[in-house]
């Protein structure tokens, strides 16, 4: 059945698929508890650590987790003011569609098949699942790195009730050159494979409310009004990587948004124009705020 799964995934453009066990992931639990203690977690993370380490709390009869990698790198872009991962139509919808295709395929192949699919906003830690499924290794910047596509990847997973044979993690880490630590705009990369996400520019550009002066200084350090790519751009593991094989990530590309356009349209019109874009999920107000913070430095 695992071979059939991989063949089907390949048929819909998914090259990298692996299987993680059903947990619980007690080793991860210790890491997460320390992150909370050190106040390195953020508002977007699932608060219930038990849910983050135990798939059976999301799907009661879980037996394994199917993990898929979705590369999104389209090559060097000279002019941009949003992060690479937001160039295409919303990756959540693209990936969710593919995961559901997998689920429906397996439903026909396996009696009494149950599953729940997630991309980015699920209860489990997707990078840890990719590591457990042998699809990549950890960078010191917290990203999962693949040999072929570097760290420019999305991760989707399917908790399910079929006991697929699990894969083994890679016995390797990044080369620990320290470039990401040195170049990180907020000094968020701590050097021990841990990140203080509250100092990450990508997180700060998505954070609601009034920002502190320190947070504003971090935003001003590059012209991106949504997200940040610095730790990936300086990473030697991202040199000479392959561009994405997934056509949906090469179509309908936007690499730059215009301040005056966004400023002069209503919230309703903003939603109409950009609701299919990942950079729009926090709304017009956040993007305008970030633009105006960056403009202050001129």
C-alpha cells in the first residue's frame, strides 16, 4: 500500500512523501515545554502541547502520519517586497487540495479508511513530522532542509488510521556555518536549533496591534512588507537547488504589491482582489502598517 501511495503522489506532482509514526512524540514535548518556559513561542502556535505531540488526540484511531513536501522556489526574483512563499495563489488551498486527493484515493483502496489532512495550521508540528518521516534534516535556523529543494518547501500531513510502514529520520543536520545567525534581522536564531519566533521579522510582519520600537527596527531592516527570507537566502544549502516541479506554484505570480493601490482601496475591495493570496490573511491594515514603518527609514 505504501508503494501505491507513493505512485499516486507522484502522479499528482508530489515527489517527496514519507511516513511518521503515530507518536506520542515525547522528545518533541520536552522541546516545546522549554520554548514556552523561555517565551520563544508565539500566538500562532497550538497552546495545548499534548495535542502537538499526540496524533491520536486529533484522530482517535490514528496509526500513522503521511507527510508530503511541496517545493515552491521559482528561481531568483530581482524585485519583490513580499516573501517567496506568498508569490503564488494561497499555498494552503493548493496543498489542501492535493492532500484531499490523496485521502480520497486511499479511501477507495483501504476499507474503513479515516483521515484528517492539514497544512500549516494543524495541531502537530509539521517540520518535526517531516524530519521523522525522513524527508529532510534540520537547519540551525529551524527550517527543514531537503537535498533537492533546499528549505524552500511547504509541508502537509495526513493523520490516518492505516499502519503504513514508518520511515527513519536522516542522520544529518545542516553544516552550521552560522550565516543565518549572523544575518537574521531580529537575531531570532539562537544557534542551538532553537528560534525565538517573537524576534523573527516574518512573524512580526504578521502580528496585529501596535508594535514596539524594537519590532519596528526589525521590520525596517529590509523592504519586505510581509514575511522574511533572509535566513534562507544566505543558507549554503539553498545554492543550486532545483526549482519547484509543482505547476500551481509557478502560475499567477505576484512578487510585489503597491502601497498606493492598497492604501486607496476599501477593505472589501482588498479582500476581493487578494483573498486568494497568503499575504492577505491578516488584512489590509497590517500591510499598510508595515509599509509605513519601512517608509519611515527613508
